[in-house]
C-alpha cells in the first residue's frame, strides 16, 4: 500500500506551527466609545496605539510592569497639561521613560475615576479637542547601501 503523500507547503501532522494567541485589547471600552470615529489601532511599545484620522490620540496599556503606567495614555503636549489636569485631576506624566515630565500623560488605571475620566477623554476626542492628539512624524527611510 503506498504511503499517503503530503501536499507541498503543508507540514506533516504534529508539525503544525504554534499560533500565538492575540492579547486581549486593554481597556476595550475605549474603542467602543470611539466607534463613531472609526478608530484604527496599531501595536506600539507592547501596548495598543489608537488613531483617529491621521492623529494618534491614545495608547491603551495594561502590562503590569511597571503598574503605575497602566491605563490610558493621552497624546498631548506640555502646553496643554495644566488645562487637561483641571479636567483630569489624577492625570500625570508617564514614568516608564524615566523623564521628569513627558508630553504623554496617563489616566492611571488605579485612579478611582479611571473609567469616568477615560470616557470624558473620549468625548473630547470626538469633539476634536485640539489638546488631545498628535500627527506622528514620518520616519525617513534609511538610505540603502549600494552594492557594486
């Protein structure tokens, strides 16, 4: 009796590649709140970046290392920190970069008003508040070395 032939390109049974399970979306309610804006997401820094139009508006983080920076990161600039802090008293600079202050601000997941503040940030994004969101700088391609 002839041996069954494998189709080219398919591994023999038992040799199937292990598929990685996708991580659950951190703070998924944020994407639900922004649905009407057709947000796009991309992995960034082991987190999930959220874009609306050409702007990056948020990063959703739930890594646990360090836990103080878990929550929702707001893309903003230093000039807007004071006015945003009036709306979000628990907002602060992220710490993971080791800088005293950064443009990125976090609504920490362990704050008592985390969900309420995050939903308010989503309302500001929907209202096109200029304090939240940045157009990312385009990366320039590295020149290729010519061979020959």
